[in-house]
């Protein structure tokens, strides 16, 4: 089941105060970016953030899941947690701070 557009719209609206948040569609699902860094995935209308130490500390209960078969475990952020925009923004910022800057892609000739 692919992620619904209204799910992405709601999530991006909740994160809009950060300014530098975007989502790129990939195979019916989405990659979530903050300040150019991929911080998570939205698959089957669920948010999966890349696991970081600070991210885990911000969660009352850590739930891990795989966004798709064969993927590394991610932090599953349930839809009810999306309601607290301030908390969600802090979690996304904290996650991005711990992630490395993506390596530039090589252009094919």
C-alpha cells in the first residue's frame, strides 16, 4: 500500500516551522529530508526515522520497524506522535544533527 498524499501533506505541515523540510517520492513512498539530509522514510503512511542516540532518548517508548522488507531497522514514529508539532520538529532536528552530510553523487557520463 503506497503512502497517501494527504499523509505527506499533513506531516510536512507539522514540520513546516523548520523551513528546510521536504519529501521526495520514491516508488510510491517518500524519503523525508531536513536541510538536505535524508532523515527518514514515510512508507505505508508511517514515519520511520533513521535511528540516532538522541532520537531514541527523545522517545518515551522506542519502537523499531523496517520501512520495507530488507531495510535496516528505523525508529517508528506513530501517527499520534505527529500531533505534537513542536516535539516532532525537535526530533527531526536532533536526528539530522547526528547524521553525516550525504556524499555527493557521481554524475554518469
